[in-house]
C-alpha cells in the first residue's frame, strides 16, 4: 500500500536560536494551523518553544 498524502512531513524550528532541530509528521486534515511544541534545544541546553516551518 502507498503512503497516504493526508500526513505531511514538517520541520520544527527553535524560536530562541532559530535552529531547525526536529522533523515530524502531522495530519493535514486534523491540524490546519501551524504546530507549536515545547521541545529540548541542544544548543540552548533547555526546553524552548519550537514552531513549524514551511
């Protein structure tokens, strides 16, 4: 079976240091707006807000 195109690959960028740290998947149907998560940033060595980039 082929992968569904309803799920897309997104990149999460740290709002403090602007480094792109994480790659994840999200549903285009359920999550229309951009994703925001608190994740660990290795360059800052603390948990910071990460936002979805395009």
